[in-house]
C-alpha cells in the first residue's frame, strides 16, 4: 500500500483541491460546485466539506452562509502579509538549513532548480509548484519542524501570487538568476549572502505584486 493510500480521505481531497486552486484551475471568486466535485472524485460530501474547511483555514477558500465555498481573490493586502512573514522567517531558516544540509540534500536542491529551469523554458504549468519545492528544499534541512510547517503553509498560500508575479515578460529570467545565485550561496554556506539574496528575492516579488495587484483594482 502506498503512503498516499495510508492518508485520510479528507487529506487526499484537500491535496487535489488545493493544487487546482493554486494552479489557477479554480479561479478567484469561483464557487466550489460540491455535488459535481464529490461525484468526480467519487467521495461523499462529508470528507469534501472537511477538506474545504481545511483549505479555508489555509486562506485558499472562504465560506458564505447559505452559499457555500468560494476560492479567495488575490489581494495586495494578503500578498503583503504572506510575503512579509516569509521575509521574517525564511532567510534565517535557510541559513540554519545550509549549515546542517547533507551532500544529498544539496544535490536535491540543485536537481530541483535544474527541473525548475527546464520547466520554465518549456512554459510548463508546473513551474509554480517546482518553485515551491525548490524554496522548501533550502529550508527543510534546518530541523525546525514547527517553523518549516509555517513556511510550507506560506508557500502554499503564495503559490498563486508567484504565478501572478511571473506573468510579465522578463520576470522568469530574473527569478532564475536569483535562484541560481541563492543556491550557490546556500551550497557554500555563506550566511551573509544567503540572508541578502533570500531577502532581496522575496522583496522583489512582493514589490512587483503590490504594483500589479494595486493597478488591477
């Protein structure tokens, strides 16, 4: 039996729905058609509602009395909060992770960045998820599970924003250059450069997003 089979049904349903939301398959403000989704996934409404409640806690869905669940809209305010928290947590966590990372973990981070670069060149829809995987590879070795859990949730919430941020021409190339420099500093365990590059990378995305989202209001 696979590890996926051992997880609870609401967990699996939440994973499926989460990925659809962050991939843009469920548009901001779009209602979740519970009957159709339950039928498609072959589940009852009980695990579906439990899964949607979890995604509401993550900020990806909102519930309205007598109307059901809707995908939450993107907003400059939420972007500022989510990316602001990443700025506070991620640089220090990446520094600690760099000092504890094994050769295998450094190799995995490098492989993930190579996959991200190839996906970017191919305009693959999985770019945002690979971006998340790469960033998490830089903090996972820190051996701070509570902080890692928080950062992982922030990345789930920021993934839709990452897609929005990368829409304008030229953003992919800049992000790729920043990722490569960050990985080099991380593998070299250069604390000063890790902190500087990580903060600059997150701040660039936040500055761009606030301009995009404010202009779209």
